[in-house]
C-alpha cells in the first residue's frame, strides 16, 4: 500500500544484492538507511520505517516544464528486508547531492554597515580620519610642551650659572658698593702688588710697560732664581749695571717663562707686554738683563749710590668692591726738605688702583688713576 507520503510499506522479497540500484532523480534526496537491529538469534530484523518527504528541486521542475516534459513524480525511496531471514551485509545507498543553486539566482551581497564593520574589526575611513586627526593634535601638544620645557630649562640654567659665577667669587656679587676690611688678607695682598716706595717713584713715576714688568718681577720668588754666569751679558745695554764674575759676585738668573707667568697673573691672560730689561729708568733698581739667546734674565750689579733725601707718606684709606671689581684708594703725601725742592712728577694726592676678577679667579691689575687733592 502507498501512504500519503508516497512510500510503499512492506518488504520486498527480492534480495537487495539482486535488486537493481535506483537511479537518483533530480531534486530527490535519499536518506541513508539505518542499520538494522539484530535479534538474539543473530537475524537482522526490519526496522520501523520513518517516512520522509521528498525534496524537490524547484529549478529542475521549472526546467522540465520549459522543455515541455511532464512533471516527474517524486521517486519513492524503497527499503526491502526479509523478516526473520538472515541477510548479507548491505552496502549503504549513496546519497544524492542536491544540485547547487545557479549563480543567477544567488541572493545579493548585503552592504556592510558601520556597526557590522566595527563588529568585524574593520574601521571605516571617516573614523580613521578622525582618529588620525586626534593623533596629530596630540603630537602637536607634546612637541609644544617639550619646546616650552627646553626653553624654560635653558633660561633657568643660564640664570643659575650666572648666579654661581658671582657667588663663587671671593667678593659679594651684589651690584651695590661694599666696603672691605683693610686688614683682610685679600686687600693686603692686592695692595702689596702695586704699592711703591720713594726710590721707585723717583726712578719711574709713570705707569708704563717698564713699571709693569718691574711690578711683575717683584712677584718672582727667590726659589725661582738660581746661580748663573755672565755669558752674553752686555755692559752697555743697561748702564750703570755690569756683570763681571768674581769671588764676590755670582750673578743670579731666572727663566723668561717665569716672568711671563707673573705678568699674566698680575695683568691678565691677554696682556701683551714685550719682554725687556728689568730696570727703573737709569737707576740702580732691579738690574736683570734680558738675554733672548739664553732665554733667561741675568743679574748685573751697580756701584752707584741710590739713596735719596725725599720722603713720602702713603696710607690706604679704603677698599670697596662692586660685583667683581675692587678699588683701593691710597692717599699720598710727598715731603721735600729745605735744600731740595720736590720734582714736579712727584704729585701728592689720591691714587686709585682698580682690580678685576678674571676667568681664572685672579684679581688682575687694571689701572692706576690719580686724583689731585692738595
């Protein structure tokens, strides 16, 4: 009998090995045959039949109608088995694959929306532009902040350097004038470098290179001088000095570099003073002849009398500092006698000595200024 689903109930008496295979018809899907259960006697029993609706390919039906062929009846899936009769192992029927849908009938590809793109990890172009704009703005703020920080740091660093340069000097960095203690070692040391006696003032009253070399020579220590000889000494170059070796006279000498060093310390690194004989005027003061071929200053001796009847009173009145500058004020009073009148170049009055702190922290002698008072 055929039921409403088009399946014939009952088993075929024909062995499945002899039953010809049914050709699959287009649009029909054949379900796989379930394996038959086995009873206690080892005989496979007929399973209960589950009706399935035939699957019909609409496209194939349409094609058949277009060519004028009658619509085919769905093929009924048959399953045969002999009850209580042992059967051979059955080969499961092949499954008929449904034909693929033609590309002409494929549904249109859905257009992705922003939400679906974000869900799939794809960032739209408009969001990318917004994101890039934020990154550029953030980088601009960072660069601006770094530039401001570098400018502020550089300005602050220069201010600190200037403050340290003033604070590390021996004198206060204040721009206001400050009085220094006249008995301090600093003031006494500076004054001793430039003060002169009456014999030195008579021999050279002008503050020229000859006086500068002489003042630098006074800073040379005795330990830097050594016994030497009179080789290449000129007796006519610096009269009245002569150099004759004897048991009573052994000339001293020192290197020209020693004097160069003292000139730089007293007058600054950039001082350009040509080396020459160390002698004030034509007097018997100092008396070292410069011999370039030996690279030395060699001592001579003088037999003339250098005493004088003039007198002088010199008093250090004050010492003031302004920043890195120190000014020493000296009051000078020259005295003559009844028999001798003071020469015009010996001027009583106020003398100011100016010193400046250089980059080597040496107070260099800058100038000597005269102020008339009497």
